[in-house]
């Protein structure tokens, strides 16, 4: 437990004093209002009559004694009833009472001088109470209130909120090694200062979404045992001018009081973009906030013991002044994990999940290339939910396979009504993709083919790379184009050019993107040459930052893109024609079984049943579908984008 500093105690005492003063003033106001409206106690219980009735009662002898209280006259008649009346200012009531032998007793007025004074001060006390209330709100008593614009929205996390250490972070060992040194600085600064080393002022974590940047920052705070302030970049910017800069100053003031500590700014690109790029110029509120952040990180005043850690997915849009040494001394790239990292991440997320004896996390890791840490956490969660849905006591490999298919291909839409013609065309379309993918050696191995609608597709063929892909080669790209265009080629060969559907729209989109990348960015076209035309293409589409190219060059680029796609289509058509028997067997197998794995596809193409008879006898019958898909003997990894998703027909 951390001990509060003297400044913190003084601030707490001032806040308590304001609160006490506010409640005292409120109590006095309530007391004054009560006395004002309550009046004398007997007045509230006495019956009021007119003065003439009172005189008549005195003269008739029905009044035995009278109490005079200023302008009030209280008396009791013979029947025991109490009455009260108000005496006129010019009435000689004393002489009247003495003349009729009435006992007279005079009392001092119930309202004291203090009460009279208090009632005169009531409006002023009310204004003072309102003023104290708003001052309390402005001084931090309500950061989220209307007067708390300039206060920082940073939240301080301590160990009681859930301590995270480096043991909870897996799959990004290189990033952990770079950040472990910051932990050593916070734990033992003398170790480095005796050699002239200075504690880093900031570390920028850059990488795709879901790779664990926020988790890394929390792990640093958990390992070092220091306070951890977290805030989003968008929390600084408001519609009021100067609010963002004020919040930056307040955040650093809080951090200095709790030093050594860590301040984590998530999505810093919301406030740290290039200055001068917007329409507001130098007076833009976001730029003022960025300027204040730059000054606080490395200005005249030193921020000893305050380390800034920021995370972003877009390092390229940040201002250069923010990235220079002295502000963000460490720039750590947190990328998607490799196969070893994915296995470790799966182990971390599966700690609280009971796994079946058939679960092999390494096989799952090999089948999930491109998955981030968040994707793998979602995979384990979906597998656990699927196992619980069917009433299992632990999670099996089948649950992981089904969860992976759901995440990467979408949920099955078995309730979708398809005619026999639509189902048959889908089967031949996907059979074309699978056949060409198997026949071309540079294509990724086919993992699964299905004609069950998933997501927005009526059918799908998924491929798995053997290893994590780092490079893309020219011959591999051409073969992938052939596999992508194989669905349309299969439809035309089976039904004729006039009966082709709009199903290949997704294939054409994928093929066009790949072919344009080959020509515009990767220099794989001999006619276009080794020039990056991607900026020119963006400028042609409306981006003024792109440079201009001649009309002949544009025409040449389009011709090369069209040639690459057409070559892929012709190559796919040739392969399907040469393997017509296997193509027909595979299409009929998909119509019968709906879903086939890679090994099952090869057996069906050879004319064998998808599952050997011995395995078929041991295979449990779920009764939910005619599919005979077994647990894949996975030897490959999964690539997130699918090959050849057949899009549904548009509704009329």
C-alpha cells in the first residue's frame, strides 16, 4: 500500500474543509427556513378569529385570561378552546381587558434577535452555499462535472485492480526484452545512474490491433510495482479551446506527485498527428494539446520518475517531434506472434479452461497464422462456449476446429434456403477452387471446402500455408490468381458462358487486388518495370498527394493487370479440363457431404469414400448434418483470407 505524500494530505484536508463548510451552511439554511415557517408552536394549534369577535367575547365575559405576544393575542374561552387574533396597531386592548376583569399576561416575542438577524442573512447564505458548491466542483471535487473541463481523465490503476505481470504476456518476447529494462530502471535506478545512464522518458508501442500493446504496458507497471495512469488520446481533445492542454498539465501534475509511475496513453495518434496537416492551423485545439504534451515530455521542467508509454496502430501519422529521442526513447514494434508465440499465448488463455486429452495446442497454433493475441483469446473462448453449449465437461479438439471455422469463415447458416440448382452451382464453383489449389504446387494446401453458407458466402474453400508466410513470390502469385479465378472457370465449363452467375464477384475482387499489387507495388511486371505506382493509383482515385502519370502508363498498368488475371483464368480452365473426372467427383462429393477436409478431398477425387471404412465405423454420428468431416490431421497453418468465397445472389 502506498503512503500519501504531504501534498496529497493537504489537498485532502482542503477538500474535506470545503465539504464541511458546505454542509454547515446547508444546515443553517434548513434551520432558518424551519423557524421561518414554523412560528410559535401554539399558533399552529390555536383557532384564528377576528378582532371584533375577540372584543365581543371579552365584553360578554367568556374570556378569563389573555396572553399578549406582540401583535398576537391568545386567549382561552370557558369551553376550553384556544383562540388567537391579531391586534390592530391603534387598538387600546389593555384598557378593555382591565375594564372587563380579564387577567392579562404579557410575553416577549417568540422570534429572537438572532433569528431575525439570520433571516436577514438568508439570501446571502444561499449565495455563499452555491458558491462553495461550485468551487468544490472546480477544484476537483467532481472531475466529471460541468466545471471539471480542465482536469485530467487519467485513471490510476493499482495492484488491487488486478495485477498483470510479464507471465501474463506471451508470444512477443522481443518486445518484452526491450521493456524489461524499463522495469529495471524503476526498480533499481542506481544500477544505471552510476554509469551516467538516464531513465528512458518514453516508449512507443506500435503494431496491429490486438497484439497486446496495452497488456504490455500494464505488465510493466505490475512488474515494477508503481502506480499506473491510463488515458486515451481522445480524452484530451474537447470542443473548448485550451481544455486539452490543461488536461495534459493536470495529468503530469498528478504523475509527479505519484512518481515514480507510468502514464499510458492509448491511441496517441488521436492527439499526436502531424501539425499543420489540418484545417485549423496553429490555433487548432488538437495542435495546442500536442504542443503542451511535447513541452511536458521534454521541456524546461524535468519529469523525473515519470515514464510515458504510448500505443498506436499508425506510427506513420505521428508528428516527428513526438518520435525524437528525449521524448519517446524506445520505439517497440509489437507484431503478430509466430507459431511458437501463438502456442504460448494459447497456453496463457487456456489456463482456466479444462482441455481434453486430444487437444494439442501446437497443432492449433500451426493452424492459426496471422492471428493476433486477441484473436487467439477469442478462439479459446469460442471453443469453451461451444463445448458448454453441447454439455461437455472439457474442451476437445473438435470444439477448437469448429471455433476456428466460425471465426475465419463465419457462422454456419443452415437455415438459409437454397434451391437444388443454386446448391449444385455452388458445389461446382468450390470444386474448381479446390481442384486447382491441389494441382498447383505453389498454392497453399487446401484445408477445407464447404458448400454450407457461412457469413456472406454460399460456399468457401480455405487454404493453410505450411509455415508463417514472410515473402510472396511471382510464380506463387500467378498460381494463386489461377486458384482464385478457378470458380468462374468451373461455372463456365459446366454451364456455359451465358449461365455464369454473380457468385465470382468476390473472386474477381481478390484477383484484382492481388494483380494490382503485383504491378503497382511489387515490380512483377516486366512491361511496367520496377517503379512504385501505388501513390499514383491513389492520386488517380482522388488522393491529391499522389503523383501524376501519363495516360499511356495508366493504360499499360491496366493491360498488365488484365493480362495477369486472364492468364490465371486460362490456367485454371486448362487444369479443370485436364482433370474433368476428378472435378466431377469432387463436385458430387460436396453435394453429398457438404463439407470436406483436405485429406477427404483427395480421397473423393480418387474415387474413394471420404473416410476409410474402419474410421467410419468408429466415427460418432451427430445426426445434425450429412457431412463426414473428421478432425483434421492438421499439418498446416491457416491463412485468414479465404480463397474463392461464392457470394449470394442479390435479393430482388
